[in-house]
C-alpha cells in the first residue's frame, strides 16, 4: 500500500495536516490514513487502500451503533494489523496515545485494581505485624 507523501516523515506530514487542514486539532489515525492515501482529483492510491478505508469507516459506524465505540487506533490496529514496533500508516516508532471512552474505561479499571491491591497489601502488612508480635511473645516466654 502506497502513501502519497513522498519521502516526508509521517510525523512531519501529520503535523502539517493538523496545522493547515485541522486548525491545530489532533488528526486521528483513520483521518490520517485518508489524508495520506487519497488526493482530490486523483482518488485513492490503490483499490486495496480504498477498501481498507471503507472497512475502517464501516467498523467505526458499526461500533457506534452497537454502543461500544472503538477508538480510531483500535480500528486501525484491527483493519491494518500491527507488527512489533511498526504501525501501518504511521511507520516505526511510538504509537499515538489513544483517546476516547475505551482508554478512559481501561484507566478506571486499572485504578480500581490498584486500589484493591493496596487494600490487599494493607491486610498482609497487618497480618505480618500480628505474626511478628505473636513470635515475639513466644520468644519472651522462653
């Protein structure tokens, strides 16, 4: 699948898109995919690219209708697939931070798990303190 940005780095192209076309708004991966693979007057860079974009848009709509909206990152990962350290449409490098409901839900779940673990740790510390005092009491009777 070919993009139409020449040798420009994806990060540079993405920043240009955000500044010039989106008035500083962050460009999600689906929009970025379209910006880099579609040109007015010329169309899509290939039929495969066009079908991948349509699949992403269908998934986005379907997930919204079902009430479990997937983030653009999740949809791109699903449609374009990923390899270790490489993201189709973005190349090598760090993955953009996900935004949206799913990311926030994951953070909340992790925070809840952390609180549960803190409670468990507190109970274990109390238990260790109790056992230590019992052991000290036994040693004092000897």
